[in-house]
C-alpha cells in the first residue's frame, strides 16, 4: 500500500521535467534527493533508529536511481530521441554529430559522438541542454550510443546508471 501511494504522489514530483533539473542548484538537488529518500523511508516504514540507516540499499532494492542519475538518464534519453528523430525539430537543431576526419585514428571512428559546443561565457549556462546533452551523451559507453531501439536503449541506460550509482553497495 505504501509503495503504491508513493508511486502515485511522490515519484511524479521528482520525475516531472527532470531533464530540466540539470540547471538546478546543488541545494535544490539535495532537496529533491531528500524528497526521494523520504519516499523510500515511507515505503519501508523506516522510523525511529532505522530513520538514520543508509538509504542506498533501499533505493537499490526498489530500483530507484538517485536524483542526479535520474536527471542524467532523462537527458540521455532526450538526446537519443533527438538523434533518432523522435523529438521536436527545435531540440534536434541544438545537437549535431561530431564530424570525423577522412584520415582518422581509431579513436575517431566513433560515429555516435556529438559535437561539444565551446564553453559559454556564464558558468550557469553550462547545464543548458545545448551543452549538457552532448556531455552526458558522450560519456555513455559506445554500446549504448549505437543503439537505435528506444526500449533496448532505456533498459541498457537504466542498467548503466544503476551500476554507476550502486557499484559498491551489496
């Protein structure tokens, strides 16, 4: 019962437009993470002394990505949709594939890298989709970037971020 209430009322608050959360301050990201942690505590009825136990094993058990990884997941998914013509034109125009040289090294044979724009004048705009999208996309493993099926991509992307988030947690 607690889990269905949480999935109905709290998780949508965290997920709503979370690709745009890349521009949110660290302080507000902590607030979103606290909201997610409170939801997990509610599901598992962690109160009293248990309230202070580490939350990561419970996040892992529920297959919840921490907020920072949820944001990266949504950003990477949006880039995938842009590259595969599933996004609006105004978003697709913000991204372009990196050009490879005719005589290239093996490292340049990755045709699925995005051109990274030059850094903006203001540090606040570093997290705009125009800059952040290519950065998040280019950090993904090649095996994910070369996929064209959205369902397979989502599954692999969730697995990738899940392994990053919970690599040291039993």
